[in-house]
């Protein structure tokens, strides 16, 4: 992916590299920094620091997210749709940037010198800080459409490869998936398609959700800026994405219990990544 054309307004240097400003008629304009390939380690370190500085609201959000994920998985298994759990987990991961808006609020309050409380994790407190609540709702709708398309594609792949198995036998499903040519075909094809959809979603929403949270900006401009920011920082974002996938995989090994800490950590780290890569023309703290 090549860097987008630089607007004539782009000048000066941020972080040692010329800032990229796309001509999207935003006031103030948003400048995109180019950072070293190992910058993601700094984002993770700063995210962990935010969690340690404000553990109560962060852990509360982590508990709510983890409890919701467990309830969804248990509900699918109870209703006989255990084979849909992998898609549900992937969908849950893709919606992470949107669900983490409460954590962005906590990090902004920390930057303002405040001491966040547990109540700051609740929606009415988060709404106080939102720059574009309507556009964030639109982002949720776009994500929902993407997830619905993914679910339909997954159902089609399942039908073509293991359609005779039926949707009510998760144990038999795992056996077929790992021990038969049809199952391995489904595993490879489904993983490739899921990875492609996850990549597109990551590129479009990695920075657009924090940007729409921070200031007034439409969803199209936000997604364009997010794609440009990811493209301009390919190595750092690849490292960040790899760490996200690794940490989420490790949470599965703990039965999702580690998600109580991992989700707020990654949410804070996402905000730190946004603040490092994008100069949105606003102060670091709340305005």
C-alpha cells in the first residue's frame, strides 16, 4: 500500500518525519505522523500504565466485556449453535475499537490530570466526551454490516464443506474439522476469508473510531484518515495487530478470564496509538 498523495497544506515535521495532511476540508486539519516500526511497544507500555493509574474503571469495563462474551458463547452453545462460536469471537474482536470508547475517555481524563473513578466507565460519562456520537453510531452500523456479511460467508463455506453435519453437533464438528479433508478445507478457507475481513476492518477502524470519539468528523473522512495512517505506519501497525491477535489468543487459553485485563489494556493502548500517530488539532486532555 503506497502513501496517499500529500496535500499542499502538509508541511513541517512531527516525530522526525514530514506530517501527512489529506485535504478533507476538516478544521482543524488532521496530520498523520510516520513513526518507527517498533512504536507499538511504546503504545502497549503506555496503555498498561493507564490501566495501572486508573484500574477501577478499566477493570469494570473488562468485567462487563468479558461477562458479555461469555454469555454470548454460552447462549450459542445452549441453543445448539456451538459451531458459530469462532465467528462470534472474531466478530467480538472486530468490534473492539467501538466497545473501547469508555477506555478512551479514561485515558483522556488521565491526560487532563483527573483521577478517573469507577463511575467514569458508565455510558453517560463517556457520552460527555464524545465528539461525534452520531458518526460513532454509524460506525457501529457499518461494523454490523461487515459482521453480517462475514457470518453469511462463513455459513456458505460451512454448507459447501461440512453441510451434511448440521448445526447441532459441536463435538462432532471439531472432529470433522481437524481430521477430514473437508474439515481442513473449511479451516483453511474460513481462516483466509476471516483474516481478509479482519484486515479490512482493522485498516478502516483502527484510528477512525478514536478520531470520531475525540472530535467532530464524519465517518467517511475518519475511515480515509485511518486507512492513510495505517498505510503510513505499516510496520508499527503490523506489530500492533500481531500483539492484539496474540493476546486475544492467550485469553482463549484462560477461558476468556484474562480478557478482564487484556481488553482494557488494549483499549488504552489503542488510544495511545491514535494520539501518537494522529495530530487531531486538539489538546491531549478533554476539551
